């Protein structure tokens, strides 16, 4: 049961990370004075540049695969009792 709780915590952290990176991946790159994502730091680096977008999308896809693996592992734990 303790391992399952730890796994759920990992899954929750992963979901937060995926949500954050997805917002950045969907945002438009910064212009000289503003960008699409408004964060508390007010920086202009809140989105990936066009050159980095393919790598960011690939990393996001990998994180989603890890999330699916977590889900499968949790389902297997539940089935095993």
C-alpha cells in the first residue's frame, strides 16, 4: 500500500509537469515586449523558440508515455491486490 501511495505521488508530480510543459509548448515564442504565457516572473522566455519546439514536443510526448506507463503499473498493482 505504501508503494502504491508513493507511485500515486509520482504520477501527480508527472501530471503537473506535463501540464506546465504543454502550456509552454502551445504558447507562441516571445516577441520583443510580450509573450503568450503570463507567469509571476514576468520574463519573455515563457515559450519555446521555433528552433526548440520540435525537441520540446518530443520531450512532452516522452513524458506522456511515462504517464501511461505509470497508469499501467497502477492498474497492475490493483489487479494483483
